[in-house]
């Protein structure tokens, strides 16, 4: 199974791109049609301005996941958002046994938590910008 370890960057890239597409697809309507969502969010138990917060977080968080920049922070915020959706809107109406009502949001939350803990992987802007700095600082410390 050691050969699968070499595929980890591709797996993380696939996960990031799938999450990015999902969040952008679901967040864009909140920004494109705010009147509808400003009415809908109070019905879900949130202040109406959360429609903007959710839309911005979904779209820009999705973009950050897709390009792999500030991945851990974006994934954390998106996981919190999905956790809130499950706890505040889905569980009270569906109950614990109504799993079909909240499985989508739960999977998104778990996937974001996985990205938060593992990072973006080698095929990302995080690796290009932050990992190269770490390597160069380690080399300069080793020379001293």
C-alpha cells in the first residue's frame, strides 16, 4: 500500500476541487438573488444578513479551497458553517433518525474537517508559497 501514499496529493486535489465546486454552486445564488435568501434565512432561524455571510463564505471559501490557498482556515470556517446548518436547521426538524435530511451537510462538514487537519497537499498554492518558505528557513537555520 506504500504506492498509494504517492497519490495523496491527487486525492487531496480531487477533494478540494469537489468541495470548491459544491460550495461555489450553492453559495452563488445567495449573492445573485439576495432578496429571496434575505426572506428565507429568518425562516431557518438565522438573522437575514446571514444570507450575505453564508454566500460570501461559500463562494470565496470555495475559491480558496479550489486553488489551495489558506486551505486550513477556509476549511475550518466552512466546517463551522455546515455544522451550524446541521445543528440549527436540520436536526431540530428531522431528528437524529432523519439522516437523509442532513447527510449532505454532514458530509461537507466532515470533508472540510479532513482538509483542515491534513492541509491542501502538494498540488496547491499553500504548498507553493508556505512550504517553500519553511524549507528555505530550515536550510538557513541548518547553515547557522
